[in-house]
């Protein structure tokens, strides 16, 4: 079984260091995809919350439908993120990342193994998605 816990912990530490460095100008900074840093944080918070919801449903033995259109979801999240104050996006990101990482850490190993072999590794490895966006944000703010 892969070491998602340590990857997530390192990513969470990296995320929190970034969050602590953000001010209003940095939160409003436009990224190459047209999002602001605050939009990207809201996006990440949503997907961590989404993963948390999947993990909790999976623990209850619920069957989930994976027929989602990621582009459509991201577009909807961006519309919502424009109505959230940038400072609130920071808090939302902190809470979502901590919650999903805690859930992942507390998973029964047999359930984690089942998730990993089911093709849903991204639910466990939250660092993958976070680091992808953190790299862009850090590069753009440098």
C-alpha cells in the first residue's frame, strides 16, 4: 500500500505555509487559467470536501455513481467562488484539507486498500491534486 498519509501531511504543511503568506493582493492575483488564487483555493476546498463525502459514503457501504463531468463541476465551483470573500476561501481551504486528511488517516486499512485498488487512489492521495495547484500558485506569486 502506498504512503498517502505522509504525502498528504507534507502537502498539508505546504498548503498551510502558503495560506499563512497570502494577503488580499495575492488572493486576487490571476493565474494562467483565469482563476484568482482565491478561486483556486475554493476549487481545492471543494474537491477535498468532495473526496471527504466519498470516503464517508464508502465507509457506510454505499455505492456511488462516478458519472460526473469534472469540467462542469469546476465551472459551477468557479461561479460560487466569485461570491465567496477571498479570506473566507482561505478558511474554507484549511477546514476542508484538515477534514479530509483526518478522514484518510483514520480509515481502516482494509477499506483504504479497497479504495486504492478500485481506481479511486485520488481520494486517498489528496496531495496529488493539492500539489498540482500549489505549484501553479507558488510559481505565479514568486
